[in-house]
């Protein structure tokens, strides 16, 4: 058995709730429906929480709709909220880059 919290997305957990035939079919149909390679879909399945790799939100939304849940229910982590402090910091970095003050 796998540790449910180690994966970034709860896709595998949701797939495990399907019947065996639905599960096998989903592994073939989902990548085609999302217009991605099967290898990319498996990367979505097995991306770890601490990895920077992320799937596009429209793919996540379509999977959430299939599983009849909210997008947030497909995540195994709490996204860091965006704050004004983050935005101000990014603005300063952008200005510094424009004047070649930082790389």
C-alpha cells in the first residue's frame, strides 16, 4: 500500500475507488481525454508533495468534475496563500532584473 500523503494529487486515491474495469479503462481514457501522453498522466499520479512539478489547473478541474469533487479535494497539500508581501517582493525583484541588478 502507498502512503496517500506522499503524492501531490489525490488522483490515485480517487482511481482506487473505481471498479477494476473502470480503473483500467481510466488509465487509457484519461490521458486521451486530457490530450496528453500516458506517461504525463502517470507523472501526475506519482508526483510527490515536495516536487515542483505541477499539472495544469484545467486538467485538475476536469478530473475533479469526473470524480464529482472540488479541485481542492484533488490536492494532498495546502497551497501557500498569495499575500501582498509576496507581490511587493516580486515587484522589487522584477525592477531589479529590468536594471540588471540581479540574475
